[in-house]
């Protein structure tokens, strides 16, 4: 037997140690002396059979022939190169009815998908469903995709759903949308197609309406919140993304109160996703953020609405769609990309669609993308590697391989991530 390379030990205020094995995702509350034995690999712990057996069960002590790194490699390949599922996102336009200050995209007011690109896209989608897949997901991004709902989104959903039904392929769809243009007619249509909407709020009304508004300058908070409830009441899953900063974090409590006051018929259809605006991440205030989101989480649990935090995601269970081999995002002009968290400039594209639907990759892009994940020594030897796998492939492509953590984690941050998992799993339930 040997010690797992993914054992972690976080000291607690009472002198005990919180043990966490990142591979098994199991916790153990350890007396200080036992934690020291584990940390120093003294072997003294083997003399206490009950403790030894518990640590084996929790994955802290493993068989000599267990190669945890190789197992992570196999999991990554099996998950990201799964041939049974395919996913395509479409940008019908890069125009938007909002002008949010932090948006990373350059809006293009006259951008829309031509008939030629639409036909090329259909040819590509036909080639996808002619492969041996069991499920297919069609997403819409942008820009604001609802601007082109009638011209692009609705006909493409109807056409693709019908093709999938012919081949007995499970079909689903989603929109990343500000939802300002969402109507009851759209909801009645979308609820037939296993739809999910990702909708964003930027703090409570007084903050949100300064950031997210139509070009005419009218506030959008109340309309968006009402549309969240309208969609969820119809049985559509809604991910309500709350973009927060240190300035507006306190107001997120008021959002939860407003949701509660609207008494959604199906609160279980709503998932609140807290995301810090990336330009604000260097402003500190982590304790305030943690305390406030904890209070929000308790309120949400009380009304039956779930919530998530980005630091609690686990790429071993569900990696980003951009990490999947069977995924592309097709822009309105026929360029395709492997990530939607960047702007859609031509120099960033992975390639373009040929008229017959073939993906024409830029030279070297496909090979670089395939090698970009969990390949650095600093990641493969890291004690929390199973939590993040070094980040997504896009980050791997963009960050220098200089021996530093591509996510910027130091030891203190790694310990904090472990404590967050413990609190979320055991203290917020």
C-alpha cells in the first residue's frame, strides 16, 4: 500500500486537521498526530487497524499498483472524446440589444447569418447526426440570439429536432440570452424541445439597470426577472447567472427576496449561478463575498432553488463543452470556434465551414487543442489536480508553460478551495 499523491491537509482552529483526497473527493476529520503520520509518511498509522481501514476506504491510502495520474488521463480522454454525444452552438448574430460595459465581444450591428452559411451549417449538422451519436445539443449564443429567433433559431431547431427524431437521437437546446425579447409565444415553442435558458442579472435593480439596458436606456431588471419565472413556470430550465462585484454583492440578497415574492410554480427549474465579473476579481473582499453568497444560498434552499459556484465545479464529472472533441461554435459568418468565452475575431477561429459542411481547421489548431489539457508537469504533480485538471483546453492554449499554475493558485488558495467544498457539501445542506 502507498499514500495517495492527492492527499490534502488543512489545519483547523481547534488543532484538528481536515483531510481531503482530491481523487476520491472524500473528507476525513483527523487528529493532529494522525495527520502528521500521513503527511510525513511515517507508517505508524498502519498499526491502528480501524483508522487504517477508514483511510483506505476514503482513498488516502491506495494499492501500490494504482496509478492515479494515468487514471485521470483515461477519464479525461473518455469524457472529452466521447463519441456518443455532440454539441453545436450557433451565433445567429453578434449584434445585441444591450451594451454591457464588461462584455468581451465587439458587437456588429449588421451581422446576420446568410442563406449560404445557413445551408453549410445544415450540411455540417447532417454529418454530425449521421455519426453514431445517441444525443445532440443545439445551443444559441451571440450577440443576442433572440434578435434572430424567427429567421435562424426557430427554423433550425424545428429542422434539427425532426432529423434527430428520425434517427432516434435525443435532442435538446439552449439559449444564452439576456431574455429581454423573450415572449410567451417563444416559451410555448421552446418548452417542446427540452430547452434550457441561461439568463443574467447584474445585481439587484439599482445596479442591474445601470449595466443592462436596451439602447433606449430603459431598465430591464423587472422584465428579465419576470421572464425567468415565466420560463420556469412553463417547465423550461433556467440558469440564472448573477454577475456580482464587490460593490453589488450585498444586493444579491434582494434578488433572492424578489424571486421568492414571485412564487415560481417550479422553483426546482431554476438554478442560480454566482459569477464574479472578471475585471473585479483583483479587488479582494473574499470573506465578504463568501459570507454573502452563503446567506443567499440558505435563502435559496428555503424556497427550493438550487445554486452553484464556479470554484465548486468538477471537470472530472462534467467538463466544459468547449473541451469536447464533438463540439464547435459556428459564427454567423461560417467561422467556427472551440470556446465561447472569448471574442469571435477571425484570428481566434479554429477554422471555417466549407459549403459542404466540412470543418476546415486552421493549420496546427486541432493538434494544439488536443494536447492542451492536463499535459503540464506542474498540473500533473499538483495535489489538487483532480479538482481542476489544470483548467480548460482554451486556457492551456493561451497561458505560457513556465512552471507556474495556469489558474494562478498558490497553496493558500488550494486550501481555500478544499474548505469551500467541505462547507458546501456539509454545512449548507
